[in-house]
């Protein structure tokens, strides 16, 4: 988290956060040092876009003539900040159940339906996720559309309105880090224990 937030302040935006892109080494004092790999996503391509394996739903085929998938075009720094926040939430979901992540959030998932409805909080009712502490699931709810609570807050119940709602209300990076700090001990007790077994 420190690495991501510090790079943001230097105008570098890492948009492809996932387990495969996180590395670590252990020094002579048995201390772990973490690094981000595949840093090509920190550079914009010729179309002024950043690559992402798990882009937020509102950025998948977000533009009428957009033929590329898995790429994000930002309009301002606020959007960048919120996408970094989303990436952290997806990393957490990947640690919990990578199959759910790939079924619902993988960049090419929308090839079947170019403009699918954004994933909802119903995902969190999956059996594999119910084994985790409720505070972790409550954290993930901030990044998903809640049909019961959120639908009354939008004027028109359609895909575009849902996506725009998520874009406006997505937590910032600062808020995300603050939320994670509150459940830090729970995360250490559950997820870190799981990763140590892998």
C-alpha cells in the first residue's frame, strides 16, 4: 500500500495490481521487502490509456467507439485515485477466492456482453467468501453495486447509471487505506495465514 500511494504522488499510477505482480525478497535480517512487477502498466500507451487485468466495471467498454478491453483512460487525478482504490479491493478478493474474481472482473469477461451490468454485492454471498470475517465482506461492499440500497439512489435503473454511480461513489485511496487499517488484525489472522500455506 505504501508503494502504491507513494508512486501516485510522483504521478505514476499502477493499474495492474494482482498477486502475480507482487514479489518479495528476504534480507539477511530475515525481513521481507515487497516489490511491484510488470510495471509497464504504469505507462500510458499510444491511445493515452493504462493497462489493467481487472479494470473497474465502469471502465470496460466505457466509450461508444471503444474497441479495446482491459485498458483505462482517465479524465482526471480523482479517477486515477479511485481506480487505485479499486485495485486494492480486487487484490483482497483475489486472495480470498481468485475464481470469483476471474469470473466477474477479468478484463475480457465482457466480451460475451460488451456492456454487462456491474457486479453486485450478491457475489459476497458465495460460500467460499462466507468463511471470512464479516468486516472483510463489509469492506468489499464499498466497491460493488448493492441492488437493494443503491438502486433507489439513481434516477434511471440502467447499466450506464449504475456504472456512473459507482464511479462517483467509489472510495478514494486514502479512504481505502484507512478502512484496511481498521481491519488490519483480522486480515493478518486470516489472509496472511492462508497465503503462508500456499
